[in-house]
């Protein structure tokens, strides 16, 4: 098993442990979806992806596709710092701009920071994805799950 398999195994164990911890959360009969719904959804998806990573790594090693002594890809620590900085700015802007405006800006800036579009088509795709993801997230939380999202003190919505 390689580094991906070991990482997947650690994430799988952690996700399953945290998922088990959600089993003790009390359900409120007045709320259609309890407090454990979202953590279980995220942890279940994380555990599924981690298990898939382990399986793919094991299969890759069995087929002999892994070249021993292969140079590891160069680490991009600057991208990690930029990601955390953009997320921190989002958290700070959220009470002032509100969920919709701050999330739209966050989605656009994060996509641009991770992979800057090179042409007009790329910028159009970035805008469409940002608007669609913001709308979908807002709709699911505000209308389906009935979670009140932050309103902006500057924007009023």
C-alpha cells in the first residue's frame, strides 16, 4: 500500500469514528432533520471517498503500475496559504455581506485562485459555476433544510 492508501485509511478510520460519535446526538421531534443529518452526510461521503482511495491504491499496487523511486510531485505550499487566506476573508466578510454575496465572491475568488481562467470562456464558466453553486447552496439550506443563513449588515440580505 502506498502513501495514498495509507492516507485514505487514516481518513476512513477518522471519518467512521466521528460518524459513530454522531449516533449519540439527540433528535428534536419538532425539527424534520435533526442535528446529526449534515455531519453524517459529510462524514459518510468522506468515508466513502477514503475507502475508494484505499481500494484504488491497492489495485494500482497489485497491477504493478507504481514505479518505485518515482519522484514525488513538487509541493505547492503557497496554494495552501492562499486557500486559507481566501477562506478567512470569506468568514470575516460573511456577517457584513451576508451569505449570498459573500458565498458568490468566495466561490469566484477561490476558483480563480486555484486555477486562473486563461480565456473568456474560462471566465464565463467560473461565473456560471459560482452563481449556480451559490444558488444551489442557498436554496438547499434556506428552503429545503430551513436553516436561517446570515444576512449582511451592509447588504440587508
